[in-house]
């Protein structure tokens, strides 16, 4: 059954948030590195990026834009019951908060412990890979 009340397919918000995050890391990290060391500036940019990703997951949850998750197409979402979309969006949001919460804690501890820049970059990148893999493996259940 097609749900005619489901929104038209759009990726504008997704693209804008991803561009904002890229600009933040590149320019924000550069700006902050004038005030702080490069390591501290990058940790702050990663923490802020995590909040942007959590906000993105929140948009997916409240707007039911589960087709932004690679597991689902727009047509999959369109033919689902609203309850299913809400459930999937909520489950995805909770996963994002848990995984990126760990990253934020790591980055804050990294500020105190002065962890190596390469370790911070690797941890952030691996957390995104894990988030993508975990979301694809779990949200279809």
C-alpha cells in the first residue's frame, strides 16, 4: 500500500549538513589551529562533527527519511507503514548516539591524555565505518 502522505524524495538537508561538516573540519580546524595546537583543533572539529551526525540521525528519525540510510531506498520507505519508518528511524538514532557518544568520550579523554593525531583520525574514521556497517547489518531486522 502506498502512503500518499509520505514526503517527496529530497536530499537537500542531507547534502547541506554533509557540506557543513566538511567545511567545518577543513576551515574550522584551520581556524582553531591558530588558537590551539593542531591536535586540539582537530579533536574539537571531530566532536562538533559528531554532533552534526547525531543531528542528521535525529532528522532521519523525526522526518522518517530512512531512505537516507543506505539500507533502504525511497520506494522501500514509501511503501512502509509510518510505524515501521518511525521504528527504523528511532533504532538508527539510538545506534548513532551510542557509537558517537563513545567517540565524543574518547576525544574528550584524548584532550586530557594528549593522544596522537593519527590515532584520533583513525578512531573517528573507524567509528564511522562501524556505524555504517552496524546500521546496515542491524536496521533490516
